[in-house]
C-alpha cells in the first residue's frame, strides 16, 4: 500500500508555482486540462478563436456565480475545486482559453466539445471533451465499432485544423475517454504540415479504432508522439484496436470507477505507474474483441441502432437514468415490441457475447 495517494489536485498544489517555461508540459498537465474540458463553459467563453480570457479570469467568473449555477455546469463537485486551484496557480492561471466549441445534434448522433489553451511560448493546447453522459454521446461512442469516422471525429479534425491555421506555434492535443480518441484521430487525419507541428497527443483511457484507421499513413507518422494512459482495470481504453504502447496508471478506485480521472494517482511530475493491467481488464478486452470480430458491420450497426431506439423511445435522455428501475422497465417493454427479425438478430448477437464471455473467463 502507498502511504500517500495524491491526485491531480495535489499536483497543482505542489507544482502550481512552476511556469511552463521552467517545467515543460507533462502528461499530468494534459489530464488536468482534459478534465477541465468537461466543465460547461457556455456563455462564459467565446467561440471566437481570436478572443481569449485567462484561467484566472474564468475562475473568478465561476466564483461569482450562484451555487446552483455552478453545480449545473460541473460533471462532478471536484471540478469546482479544480477550476479554483487552476485559477490561483502561477502555472495555469495565466493560460488563455479560446475557441470554446460545443455541438449536440441528436439527428446526426453528434456530441462534441473542445477548448484551446494558449501557453506562454505561443503553443496551442487543444483539448477534446469526452462523452458527456447524454444518450446521443453514448450512441456516438458505440458507433465507433462499425464506422470508420463518426461525426465527432470529423469535427475534431476540423477544429484542430482551424486552431492550427490561426496559431502558428507548436501544437498539443489531448482528451479523456472519447476525447482521447478524438485527439488521436484529429492528429491522424489533419493536414501533413499541421501534423508536423504536433509535439504530443495525450490519450487518457480513450477507445481505439477500427483497423482501417490504423492503416492510415497519418497514424504511422504520429504514432511515436501518441501517449496513451489507462488505469489498471481499464475497460473503455482497451476497446477496439490500438497499436501504440500504453502506460498503466494506478487508480484508487475499483472496476469501472477507475475511468474517473480524479482517481489516478500522481507521483511527482508523473503518474504512479504499474507494470500491466489486471487479468480482468485483459479478459474484458479479449471478450469484446472476440465478440465484435464475430459480427459483421451490419450486425453491429443493427444491434446498436436497435438498442439506441429502445432507450430513446423509453424517454431516456441521460445514461445515468438507467439506474432508475422505471426507466429499465420501460426499456424492456419497448424491447418486447421489436419486430421478429430484429428480435432474432438481437438474440443472436447476445448469444455470441455470452459465448465469448464464457470462453475468455475460462482462461483466467
């Protein structure tokens, strides 16, 4: 057991007095800024990439909001501690935020948000938000299993190219969860001259890609600059295909809760690293890969579309609502109303999943 379980808030307290000119960008900085991107900045930040405010100014604006207004903008109460700590620190307080962009389109199955932070040396640090918990965002995540490009990835590439066209310095890209996937994808598919300016891409427990994306020449070009981090029992970050090496970070939580960035342990200027992910994480990884490999792209699409429609028709707007018994019951009722062909297909897909679970569970 470790005597001290420090997280990124402790990192800000320890190293917040060191400007980036004295201590270069680190992976922990990337996680901090990726977590910051989850805060709802609507009406507080301009989407004009030529306008910017400092993190200190933004933090002060938050302090002046009512408690209820602050709560409505946060993913977790810890985010309030984060933005205050960042605003008060020498390292982060002078960073300028610009080009806040947020898109949500149920028809296009698009959930996208990004911000850019401008460093003192002229570098632009582009951060993509992960899934926000909406049913639309969740559906877009699932679409990664059968689409070579989802709308959010296309938006991420366009956003990175827009920022690169305005700010000529060095570039960084980062994101947590789906945001990590978007950061890597944008770096793969952007113009060559923009990719050449990218110093690092930080992917924090973000899912991988279909093999077609990994075959893109841009992936080979950026691969050595992609830094992927996953907690020891990672599920999300092990999904689909990765070819880049990854660093295993110790999380103080259990199971799926390890996806939470505040649970990642920090040591000095880096993370507390482990040698490998757990056997359970490897089992889930192999199970899902085996299951998807046994399905055609059409079967994946039909299954995911049917599941999405069932939840949408059950008036589910946010994934957290599935914890409500009445929502689950309504979804099951809708499932019973699916046409016979779809029900047979859904049953077949689920049988393949159960078989894959059994085969991989027996190996651990």
